[in-house]
């Protein structure tokens, strides 16, 4: 059973032109939005570092005070 989903109103398109038009229209009507990936955020911009545990004095503590975890 075939249903009419495309009707030519003017002109006389050949089979290749109808096939190309059908492919384009099928691609437009997929109805699904592409899934966008969340942007990659720099660890320097991560605000979670503001609520970190207090720093402990000791060897290498100066390095841990500036670097993100």
C-alpha cells in the first residue's frame, strides 16, 4: 500500500530529480534534535576549588595551594 506524500504541481521531473528531492525532504523531517555535548570547562575555571578543604602545611603545600585538584 502506497500513500501519496509528494505531488508535483508543475514541471516534469525525472526519476533522479524526484529521488534527490525525496532524500532532502526526508532529511529535514527527521524530527530529532542533535544531542549537543556539554562544553569542556577548564579546571582553572571550576568553582568547586573555592569550597575545598583547608590546606595543610608541609612539603609541597605551596604547590597544592595554586594547582586545581
